[in-house]
C-alpha cells in the first residue's frame, strides 16, 4: 500500500508539478461525491482557462506598453477627440472623467498627459493638492465618482448551496431512492403508519449526514474567506490633509498621494510626482522580466507592479476594476489553490479503502441474496413472489449501500482541510497569517529555522546608545541625553555636519501628527538616527530646505549602504553623504574628523583604532553604522548616473541598541528540544550577531560563526564540513541565504524554514520549504513569496507555527486511527453477520404458514417460539 501511495499520491509541498496533480486525480476513479471530495483542491481545467485569459490580457498590456504602434495611437487619439466630460463628474467639481484618466495611464499616452498639463494639471482636474493630498471629507465623494479600490469577487456561497452540494453524494442519492421505495412498499404491505418506520429512519439519517456535512463545510468556507481578505489587505503610506499616514489599500481613492519605496506594491494606477532612481518590475502585468525606469519623461505607474529599486511619490489616477490589475485579479483567483501532500495521500487512502468497501458491499449483497434465493427454493416458494419479497431484496441492497457509506472514508481528505483551517484560525490569533495551506502541514516537520536577527530575535525598537566622533566615544544615557550636554560634547562645525548627514541622507520623514507632536515614518534604524538628530536639537525641515537633493541611492541588502547627493544653498556646492555597514563605509573613507573637528588623512593606525571601536560596540550587542561625507567638485561626478563611492570623510560611528525580545530564549530552547536547529543569518557585524546569538541560546561552545564572504568562497567539500556546525552567518548577502537554504535542503535533506523581510530575500523565501515573511518590517515582495507572514515579527510566533504544524499531524493521525477503526469494524461486522445469519435464516416450524419474505420482514403471522428471524 505504501508503494502504491508513493507512486500515485506523492506531490511536492510547494509548487507541485502539473503531472503529479493530474496523476493522483486519475488514480481516484471511484468517488461517491466528486464535487465535495475535490472542493478543496485545485480545479485544473479552470486554472488552465484562467491562465489562457491572463496571457491574453498580458499580451494586450505588453502591446500597449512596449509596441506603441501608430495604429494604436491613432485609435487612442480618436477616442480622445470623442471623449466628453460626464455630467456627474462636472457637477461634482472635477474636470476629467474616470475612463479618460484610466485610458491615459493604461496606454501610456504622453501626448494626452501633456495636453492635460502633466501631473500638476491632472491634480488640478481631480481637485487635489500635490502637497497636502486628499481631504478626508472628500473620500466618499471621490469613491462615488471614480470608484472604490476593490476588485470584483465571486459572491460567497450560501449555506443552502452547501446543503445542495452534500446531497449530490451518489450513495446518499441511492439511499434516498431506497427510502422512497421502502416507504411505498411498507405502506402497501403493512399499512399506515407501521410501513413508514424503516423508510423514515433512512431519511432522518440522510438529513443528519447532509446537515452535519453542510455546516462543517460552510464554517470552513467562512474561515478561508476571512483569511483571504486579510492576505489581500495591504497597508500603504499616503499624504492626506498634509499628514503622512498608513491606510488600507481598499481605502485608496483617486487623488491620493502615495509614497513608494523598495519592495512596495503599486496599489493603483497613477503618475509619478517625484522620485529617485525609481525602478519598477512589471512582470506580473506584462510578463517582461526587465525592470522599467520611471522618470518624469515616463511617469506612468500601473497597479500590481513592484518597486524594485528607488523611491518616489505618485498621484493615484485609477482604482479598482478600471485598472489592468483589477482585470487580472479576477483570473488570479480562479482555479483554486494547490492541495497539500497530506490531502493527496489521504485521498489515496480513502480510494484504497473505498475499493475494499465496494468489494465487501457487493459480497454482502450477493451473500444475502443467494441465501434468500436458496432458502426460498428449499421452502418451495421460488415461484411465489410478493411485495414483501421485493422489500427484503430492497433491504439487502440498502444494507450494501450503507456499508459503502460507512466504509468509504470520503471525509478523510477533508479532515486535513478542517484541521488546517482550524490551525490557520488559531495562528491568526497568534499573529501568524498563513498564506498557503501546505505551510501549516510542512512546518510540523521542519528540522531547521534560518532566522534574521533584527526585529525577529530583537525588539526592533532601536535607540542610539553610543556615538564615536572627533576621536572620542559618547554614551547616550542619563544626563548625556540632554540636548545641551550632547551639543557641548561635539564641536560646532562637526555638529552641523553630523546633523546634515542625519537629515539629508535618510529614507524616513519627520511629520507632525494630529496631536502636534513629531512622528517619524520610516524603518526602525532610520527612526533611531532621526530621533538622535532631534535630540541634538536639529530641525528636519530646516536642514532639508538648506539644500536640494540631486540623486538618491536607497539602501538595499546587497550594497549595505545609502547615499545621497545634494546641492548646498551656500554657494551652490555639491556634497555627497553616505551611511551604512561600518566596515564598508570605513573602507570608502580616506579622511576622518579629528579631535579638533578638522578633516585629516586616515592612517592605517587610525583605521585599526576605529575598527576596534566598531568591534567594541558590536561586542556590546550594538548595531553599528558609519556616517561619512564628500564634497563633490568634479562636475563629471555630478552628472554621472551614480553617486561617488570612494574618498569620503568619516564623521561618526553610531552604535544602536536593539534589545533581545522577551521570551525568545525560551522559544529557542523549545525549538532545540523539539529537534529544530536554529541558525542566525544576518547582514549585521559578526560580533553583534554573536553577542545576540549567545544571549538567545543559539550560539554554543561547539557552534560556528562565520561571515558571508568566507561562506561564499567555500568549496562544496568545505560546505559539507561547515554547515552542520554553522550557527551564525553574519555580514551575509541575500544570495548567501539562498545558497545556505539550497544546500540544507538538497545536500542535507533538511526541511528548512527561513525568515525574510527585504525584496532581495524573495529567492530564499521561494526556495525554502516554508518561507516566513515579516509583517511589520517586510516588504510586499517578501510577503508575496512567503508561505506564512509573521505579523508581529517575533521569533516566538515562529515557534507557535511549528507547534501548530505538529498539532495538525497529531490531530489527523488520531482522526485516521478512529476513522479506520470504525470503517474496518463496520465492514467486518456487516459482512460476517450477513454470512453467519445464512445458517439461521429460515423457519423450521412445520405449522408456519408465513412466506419466506414474511419471515425476513418479521411478519406477524410468524410468531412461533422456534421461529428465527434476522435482526
């Protein structure tokens, strides 16, 4: 049986092949209720049709985006000439209709875009300020005119649809027919109401089965609907009424100012207001893998695409089903989700038991019928047939059908779905959103977790704890937290330079909240640095106004640095600022600010001393980064595509405190005791990573901690020797994480769970058996490639996912044991009883006048003490 299941019912937990999916379906030939058995598995026919339609839409988009034929432009021009402002739009005070806006962006029509006055002109026509954004009181008004940012979905099925579906079970239909015939024959032979009892008993059992099945399936569908809605609910940053805030993607309206950064999904169609090095991945729409640069010359942004690099602001022009993504979303939801390996295997078990049950049912019916015919022949009644005899044969048939109903575990595969759905609901309350059903199941057999450090093992609430500048280390604690003390500790010119570096070179923003207080919107690291700048008495807007940003190279996990080129207001000088991983920025510097606050040459001795300072900070479990600047006088550097990477002057080394989360050590110990090995894979300094790993109980005396460059240069043999002992991989690139995961899965046959938050983590999340994306720090690209989203970014939640995964296995194991026990007992009891009763199933009394049918039906004329009748 094991070989049969392995051959026909084995599928991969992630991305199963089309061949494997079709193979197990063809192996399941005998199914009582196909609509119910296959309700929670992918509909391959619908999926193929949806793929065909999606490719047609993508081809149209590709033509619109890349071909731009003269004929298409001519048609668009004709449409523009004919377009009139709808009456409701004019009365609402807007000057452009929803369809015309959608057409401009969808067809990338630059001529129409310029005719309307560019982005400023479009903003005026949709009555919005590019600085302050939409006024909240106008939101419902805009939704009525331009529509909601929601996609058409199939209406939810009612409870009675599930009742109707449950009634389609073939065996239940047969039993219904048997009940009707039984009632008809019973009333004709035994009268009213005695003839109703057998038939009504069958009917009541049918209704009980149908309603229990329907209630279970209906509740499960509601759970999946809620989870699916939660998965699609993306938070986006917008400016409304002058305040930057986060809102649900469903609340977005035409005229909203949306802020985009690396890894974000473009939430609606729109046009670029401003941006730096903005690169968009449009493969989800057009199928083209080459990223597209979005500039003022090509300002169009399409919903559903992903920000691959850079940052920017966009004006929303089209929402909901008027976008191409809206049309695509309809096809994406069709075809269902892939079934889990356990579902498929239990389908195989149900099929095998079903065949056995069918054989026993047929044998039981034959044994009962043959016994009846032989006994009838012995009594000389083979030619005498009455309605009671027909009722007996009907009862025999009902017994056989009942054996099939009881013996065939049609609900066995659905037990997996119910158990997984219950686990998903519980995990949702435990701050884990399961995107793929199979993840719950696979996590139960995980043997290794490769986790990030920042935000997962630590709190992600960062504060600057120490700073090294002008040759001295300053601790930011106690009285030193006072502005006057800090400012007096740093030379005046250096302080101004430090504040310039903090406020100019940042991806975050300081905004005023509704309560009038400063709020910082950005990553935890950026927030900590800006808070330190404000603590020093700096003003964000003042420093931003003193210069004009020319170029920005946002931080990413490969470069491990962020750079900005600005034009200073005093004399028009240009200056570049950079910050990032301490070792990388230090290598880019050839000068340093000395004790007197002057720039001097960075000698080898000073570089070694600064390296010791960095390592000292790291050994105290502080995240370290360096700030540096360079005055750019060469015009070729200003006009080049990239910002200078070398010959910087080091301003400061900053140590950021990010304490370990409470309960992480206990969660790690629980994982280790359960046989799950935990490894840290981080981009941080190795000393910081080791300090945190020891505090969490991950790094042991025999464990190994290495850096990414060393790991990358290892031969396959060295990998085999190193990986079993590896517990910390520091200063790693996303490719290092992907390489480690691949080796663990393929060479060491481990079941690997891996965490990720950045866009570049997507390959590792995709490769792992279970991809775990961070809900707070994670980008939309990372979440899309993950199987589970950890909503609170906490390692303890990952442990809960593993615990529930194992609970699913235990629950299903118990259910299977119970189901198989009931099925085997029912089979054997019915069959053996039918066979044994052959010996006793006749009336030996000489004076009995009852027919054999009346004996079998327990007729009142057969009342002798020696008369034996079946139960």
